[in-house]
DNA sequence: AATCACTGCAACCGCGCTCCT
DNA sequence: TAGGAGCGCGGTTGCAGTGAT
C-alpha cells in the first residue's frame, strides 16, 4: 500500500503509511498478549513491520477500546473551547477531560473548526468564553491569594497553567497523584471551573445540557463520576 | 462530466522528558 | 552523575472525500 498511497518507503525496513486491517489485527493481538506499553519491543515480538512509535500512535488514536467515533457533541465542543482558552495547545491534557477522545482528534478538530475557518459566530463565541474564563481565573487568583502566602505571579501560574509533572504541584490546585504515582490534572478543579462557567454559558443559551450527562454512556463513566461527584 | 479548491483526518516527525543502567 | 533508550506530546504533512464552478 505504501507505493500505492504515495508514502515514502521507511528506512530500516519499517513500514509506513496507512494501516491495513491485518496490521490492526496483529497489533491488537500483541496488546492483548503483552499489554500496552513496551512499544519498542513490538517489532521484536511480532511480525508487524512497524516501529514502536507508529504502533503506539495507531493504538492510542484508533484501536484503543472505549474510543468514541464520529462527530464531537456540542458539549464536547464547549469543553474544548473552555480548556483551550485556559491551557492553550495542551491537547493531551484537554483530552483527559473528554473520555474516548484523543489528543490528535481534538487537535485536528480545533485546527479545522476554530483556527482555520474563523467564522464570525464561532469567533464571537470563543471570545466570549475567553473573556468569561479570564474573569473566573481572576476570581480564583483572588481566592487563592486569600488562602495562601504565595506571590501573585505564583498564584497566577497555579490557576492558569496546565498541570506540570513536578512533585511540588501534586498537592496544589491543579494536580493530583494517581495510584500509579503519575501526576494527573485534578478533575475537581476543572469541574469547578467548568461548572461555574457552565452556569454563565447556560445563561446565554449556548449550551443545552449537562456537560457529562449521566444518562449518556461513556467508557470511563465510573471514573468520571467518582472524580467529579465531590465537586458538584 | 471534468476540474479545482477546500476540508477532514490519519499518520509522520522532531523535540523534550523520564527512567534505567 | 552522565549517557542512552523509550515514551509522550505538539506540530506538520499528505491523501481522500466532497462541494463548487
């Protein structure tokens, strides 16, 4: 297919370009057998002529169980707008708050719908959201200032920046430590932000439902409910 | 019906971070 | 502590599909 599709022939014998169903099957069998991770060993353990990087990308973006296919809902669109206004191009971070969606998908969606087009309505909406989120961030800075001895700049960093993988921040506003020891954004903080923003946005009639409607199935519903329930 | 332009999306690339030796 | 390997992330590329002319 490489030649047919016009993709370059890979160096070192690796295949590149679109994946075939047979390759997908091989990769799924490999993951079922060995689990996720250890992507560099895929080539050594299977007949797949793909490098580890390619395998990981294919798995994460297409084969992983629980992935949502199809168009993003208006709710998801709203979440992306909000989180992008807050964090910028931290696609993987944003993706954590959209179960079943990948960073690549969100990135593509943003580029397609908001960066390129620049439709007046969408720009208006985005500016509106950004203005309101700026207001919320200011409020949170004031609240945090009242509760800590941090300098204003430090507080702004905590409130506005995406979570960084530094141990010091694992107990701060934006991070928590997962059971595997890795830092994760704290969904509670985002829930509060989004819930408050939700109130504001709802006033405008821009959105029409709960952000993650419990009536809607999604693969990580238990985790999401567990994460968000203390905040609402 | 043919051609062109635009859009959406899958996949690749390079860089930086983390972990292990 | 330094260096290498592996992994994850963000940016970019290129193909396929679709609508407009």
